[in-house]
C-alpha cells in the first residue's frame, strides 16, 4: 500500500515538474530559498532577503522593426509593390520600343511572307466581291439604257449614236472587269498559300 502511495506521489511530482518546465520554457526562471528554507521556482525575481539559488534569464529578442511601426510597415510594403509594378511597366515599355507596331495587350498577328495578315487578305476578297456585285448591277442598268436607245425613233441622230457607242464600250469594260475579278477571287486561296498565309484566311 505504501509503495503505491509513493509511486503516485512521484508521478504527481514529475507531472508538476513537466508542466512547470513547459510553462517556463520561454520565460525567465528563478530558483530561490525563503527565510524558512523552503525552495521556490518562479518567473518573477525573488523578494528582498531571499537567497537566489539559480536564475535562468532568456534574452529578449530584438524584432526587426520598420520605422513608423505598423503604419510604417504598410507604407514600406506598398512602396515595394509599387516599385515592382513600375518595373513591370518598364519591361513592357522596353518591349513596345523594340516593336513599335505592337499594341499593348494584343498579340502580334501572324503575317505572310509579304507582311500581310488575315485582315488584309479578307479586305482584298471583299473588294473583289464588291467589284463583281457592282459590275453586274451596272450591266443591268446598261441593258435597260440600250433598250431605250434602240427603241428611240431618233436613233440616227449623232447624239444617240454616240450614247449607244458609249454604253456598249462601258458594257465591254465592265464585263472584262467582272471576269478578271472572278478569276482572281477563284485563285485567291492559292495566292494565300503561295504567300505563306494560313489556310482559311479567305474562306467563308
């Protein structure tokens, strides 16, 4: 029975010692003896007249501080971020100077061997289609004007003969222009490939 009491007491003492050890791990520890001979372990210095047996003093860490305290820290952080942003803008400006045609935020478009991009070829295709459409519309108008001139009783007059000749010449010119535009439009896909353009630049 006595053995069990002793073991229990030792266990309690060990537990108390470990708890105090953890509690004092980051604190100053003073071991001292009072006037009655009783030993004490405290964080505070011993009272006047007590006998100091041992003192464990932890040096106070010196934190890295920023002038101005927390507000100074915020200003310093903001200044660093602005400096990084300015450096990024400088890099972009340098890139823009190397390539003056570059638009910020827009990737440089692919171009063919002649320096033409997709938009240039599509504009050319639209111009050819417009030539064909406008020419065909004009041919219809010329046909109506020729019928009017042919039905005019005063066709033998010099003025009417000149008008008919002019309409026929314009008809021939427009017909030739339409034929050339159609042929160029038909060959446009091949021309894109020959110039090193991408497939589909002039396809619907």
